[in-house]
């Protein structure tokens, strides 16, 4: 693990149990975790929970975010609508690592209906063990920011 981070975590109703497991895991690793997800598994809409976590990352209240819904995709779409958010959906650890190293991802999403608990923890571990490499990857990440600026995202 490359260092301790401030991490915000959220989910919709489908991801409540997995979210609590991931939050406890990250806390045990020494990270500071802010859980802003729903308290119960009562049906709720994933866009508001993805946006809520992403706004905290965007404002600098957390270094990273983790968001969970059924597939991870819907909640990542909501998070990625905010300027400066680079939320990757992962269902295996390799993409999680490379998303940090090459794309400077600042949020991670996965699906509670797609990955089990053990795989989710492996994905989280790889994501937070990796660091952005910069170098040849930095201009590409900057290009994404330029697209956001041109399109008025955020």
C-alpha cells in the first residue's frame, strides 16, 4: 500500500452490504473512510449516491472514492459527469491497477452483482496499491480534462 488516503465510499441499495465490508477493510488498512451511502437496503437511486461521493472527491474532501451498485456501471456514469472525476468500473484487479497507473483514476466502481466479496477486496487493494506514473500518461489525462472544459462538464 503506497500510503494512507482519505476515501469516500457510497452505494445504492444493492451495494450496502459489500460497501460496509469494503469500508471496514480499508479502515483496517489504515485509511480514513467516510461512508456516505444509504443506511438500509431500501430501494434507492444510484445516480444520487454516485454524485454524492464524486462531489466530495471533486471538492477535495477525499483523495479517492469507491462506489458500488448492481454492475458498477450506472453509479460510475453519475460520478463521471462531474469535472475532474475519473471513475473506473472494474471487475478484476488488473484494470484497477492500470487505471491508477495510466489514467490517474480517482474513483473506483464495481458491481455487487458482478464481483463477490473476496474479488472486490482484491480490486480495492490493487487500486490503492498503485500510483499514477505520469510521464507519457500525463498528457492523455490532461486531454481528458481539456475535453471536460470544452464540453462544460461539472
